[in-house]
């Protein structure tokens, strides 16, 4: 009898454990696509969700402590050689020292900047300008670094610009690319992704996966517009690609333009912001990578604290209630606000753990899309417009990192 009871208890515990050991997909129970519309209480802010929903194929998601780390200057030479063959052998120029910042005309506390670069300078006969940089910042009396970036850019130099030359070096996508690729572009999306992945496989052993393929307009530069301080968009498009660092089977979600408020004039920082890691690239019509941006790399801690994720239905309820309120303030400027959500993704972002005053990769949902404001020109761009903590349903402000 005792043996029978023990067997039954064992079966019960095993079945209970199995029921609790759900994968990430089983926890969130998210559809592949959603179509919904939310409005503010005035009816002047409309949010349309016609979006793909992305959920990583991960067994679990965790809280993972992270700190910011700087790139080694040797990465400048490696990237320079990949961006422009022969450039990697040039001497790295290093500049560093104390700088200050001004806020509303008042000089605030200084910060220390490290900047290492390899430059191919333009000449009147050859006006192609190439620059590869490694930059990071430090704040006085605080350990660690922030604002770390490894970047490369190729463009026609403004001093020797050829009339009507289009630069395709914008890594920030204006719209996602659907189908096989950009209409009229000589490369398919698959070919553009392979070009980018080939560079990444050579540059780093870290696992980066394609997150989004988009397009960005070229910029026409001519002498009159340069002197007037204005530029005009070209008619063609280049590829703009976003890659996500994959950690424990889930991506670190790109933030595109958005960054933590790390300006040196802030005096309310108790711990250094770590930023949001991502890689963005632009690929021109000849298949050359004309812009590369790897921002805010991390050192991952050893701890892994498994998280129980809320059902997606509850995340949508938070979005329905709070998202219209977040943007309703724009109504004060006149006109109506139209927001279009094109993608909703589950992944990691570094958020401040208030009880510890440290940062950890945290499971979150990002709502990506575009904003149109009738009081201003329509502004396009694939942006993280709303962020919800996937564990407790709180809304995060990516400017502050919590």
C-alpha cells in the first residue's frame, strides 16, 4: 500500500512538473498575427495594429545581469579591412580626454571620451570618404563605460561633392521590405542579408541573427543645398538591415533610434546606463555596406533567473489601455494622431532593476511601427513605440531604461 502511494505521488509530481515546464511559446500563447484598433478617449488618437507577432523558440527566458563593455581598438582595423579592403593596415588615430556639455547654456559636469578611428580622406580627384570609429564615454566618479559604439561609414565627401550624387548610407529603415526585395533594386533581400552576414561571420564569433529587412531613401547632396544647410531625399532606396544579438535562444530586440538618456549633463544617475545592443547596416545598390553601427555591447553575468511570462492576451490588454494615453499629449499640438503598429516581438532588452540599481536583460514585448501627425509632416520609420515587461505587464520607458 505504501509503495502504491509513493508511486502515485511520483506520477503526480512528474505530471505537475511537466505541466509547469512550458516553453516560451506555451507560456505566452500568442497568435501569428493581430488586427485591432485602439483610440484615445477624445477619438483623435488612433492606433491600428495590423502586425506580425514574433515569439522566440526558446525553452525559457531569464533575467540576465549585464554591464556595458567597450570594443577593443583592434576591432577598428578588422572592420576597416572588411568595409574597404586595404584600409585595415592604416594606423589607428586615437583621441581622448575630458569634454563638457551644455544644457540650456549652462555648462554641466564633464565626461571623458575615447575615440579611435581609421580614416580614408577624400581628395578633389577621389571624393569617397571612409571612416571607421570606436567610441566610448566615462563619467567622473563612476566606474565603467557607456555610449559604446563601433561604426563605419562610406560617403561622398561634402567638400568635393559631385552634383546630384546619391549617398545610400542611412541604416535606419523607413519601411519594412516585403516580398523578394526592394522594387527596382539589383539585389534581393536574401542577397543583402547574406552580404551582411558574411561580414558579421568574419568580424565576430558572437551569434547575431537577422531581425528585420527594410529600406531607406538615398540622399541627394549638391553644393547649393549643402551651403543652405538642407538636403533632399533621392528617389531610390538602399537596404537597411537590423541584426539582433541572440542570447539563450532569444534576441536582444533592436531599438533603432531610441537610446537611454545618457547625456553627461544628467545629475540623477546612480548607475551608468548600458544602452541597447544592436547592429544596423545600410547596403547600397552596388552591394557595398556603406554604413555599419554596432552599439552598446554587453558583458553577461553568470546568473540565470528563469521568468514566468504573462499570456499575450494580458499584454494586449495593457497596450489597449495605456498606448493611447502615451501619445495623447500630441493632440495638444493640433490635428489627429495616427499610429500604425506593424510588428510585435518578444525578446530581451536591458532594463534597470530598481531594487539592485543594476541592469539585466529582461523579457519584454516591443510594439514596432510608424507615427503620422497631421499637424506635422508624416514621419515614417520602424520604431519601438511601446514596450511592455513580459513578466509583470509594466510599461517601460526606453529613454530611461525602466
